[in-house]
């Protein structure tokens, strides 16, 4: 389901999350107009284990404070990779430049 919103969003000029929120607003409005009770096929009512149709709109969960050493190491490696904006070629040229200066 989220891919349909990514397809429609550029045509409308909104983000996929905005399209989905507007769709949910329209569903709520239609339900109020019809004075119906909650339907069983409502895509917003998920049970544990079901796939969330729009996970990108949910807030991020904070990292637990008491993590294993392996998890901490994995996170630090991931942060280092994300912080690495210089490519291999740029690093090599910088190293060669330092060698020439020395």
C-alpha cells in the first residue's frame, strides 16, 4: 500500500505521508457522515503482528540505555559509516598529499 502513495504524491504535489493522512481524514469524515460503528476492515486498526501500512509516519523509538557490547559496537560502526562522507578516492589523494608534504 505505501507504494501507491509514492506514485500518487508527485502528481498531487504532496508527500506520500501527507496523501495517506488526507486519505485517513477522508475515511474518518465518511464514517462520521454515515454514523457507522468501526468497521472490521479499517486499515488503521492493526493487531500485533500485522504489517503497518505507513511506518514512516511513526516516531522513532529511542535506543535502549542498557545495550550489549556487540550492539554498541555495531551502532558505533554504523555511525562511523554514516559520518564518512569522503570517498575512497578522496581519502587516497589526501593520504598521498600528506606523504608528499612529509
